[in-house]
C-alpha cells in the first residue's frame, strides 16, 4: 500500500506531489520531525513528505535505474520517518543528512533482497521513461557518494568486484558472472556478503 501524504491526492511516482518547496529551512524541517515524533502531526508529515518525496525518488532512480524500485525506496524511507522520527537528533546531523542516511540504509536492504531473489524483468526495464524529477542536492550526493566509495575500499577484492560491476558499471548479475568466470550463485552470495559489510561499517560511522 502506498503512503499518501495527508493533504495530497496521492503520490504514485508519476508526478510530483503539489509543488516542491526548495526554500524549506532546515530549522522548519527539524521542527516538523519533532512534531511528528511527539504529536504524530499529519500536517508536519505532509510538509516533510512534500519536501523529500521527489528528492528520494530521484535518488532511488539513480541507485536502481528502475522507477518501481525508486518508489519502493520512497515508501520505505517515509514510513521509517513516520515511525522513527523520535530517533532524529538535531545536535548530531542536519535533517537532510539523517533522512538520506535512512534512505541509504533502506537501499542496502533492498539491494540485499534483490540479490537473494532470481532476476526478473519488470515493465520499467522494457518501457522508456519520460520523467523530469528533481535531482538530489549536491551536498546529499556528496555525503552518499564519498561514504560509499570509502567503504568499497574496505571490501575483499572478490566482493568489491561484483559491487562495482553491478552498482557502478550497471551490469546485470548474469553479465557479472560471465565476466568474472564464476557461477551466478557465487555472484549473488558475494553481493549479499558485501552489502552486509557495507551496512555494518556505515552503521559504525553513524
């Protein structure tokens, strides 16, 4: 079931909910998270939803190259914000940093689940998309990109190879197996182990 921000007519990923407000202050977003945590304020959630949903969708599409998976990431991240807003500490991080940290962790979970299931084609793999979504802020990209690159260096060579080929070079698991000369099951196993290591390391950094 899709999350729908209170006050909107629904957000399925085919259009931006209302109008993206690029001028929402960090202090206002922090105040809204506090209202969500303390009073389960739907109006505050609507504002957070409207601000972050298109940004998260753009980030998700960059991660997965698939609109359906990008929207799943939006849903999982926003649901986490609603349920765990009380975990946000303004003394430790800006709101956008914390939200993208949540999204990053959700994306690792999704990648791990993908690696564990057989590859299948979905409509988004076959049908050309015509969408103009908001790109994530440069600062948010830097936070995610720098951390990911630093963590890749910590992986064993075999695990790093499959992660780079699948998530950096955009190769399929079958293509990766063929290039490395290993069974497909080995690729899947290495991906799962690598994502577990990455998530564990990033949690320690947090």
